C-alpha cells in the first residue's frame, strides 16, 4: 500500500481534500491499484517553525 507524506505549511481543508483526491487518482491510474490502498498523511508546520533562504517564513 502506498503511503504519501505531504510536509507543508497549514492549508485550508478544502485544498487538502482536493490534493488527497488527486494523489489517490494518480496512484490508481499509474499503479492500477484500488483507491482504498492509498494513504496520504499531512504534516503541517507553522510558519514560525519553517525557514527558507536564511530566514523564517513567518518573517517574509
């Protein structure tokens, strides 16, 4: 069973629903497997705990 981990900043639940559907559909189509076997896990990191280009994303 595929497990996909998405590491990101906080997102709206509707965006996550859409992404889960798209990821699942991609695995179903590419691997010819049942949708029930695909799992998608979200890990959301707040902007004050994430850095890019030498500074916290909260400071951007």
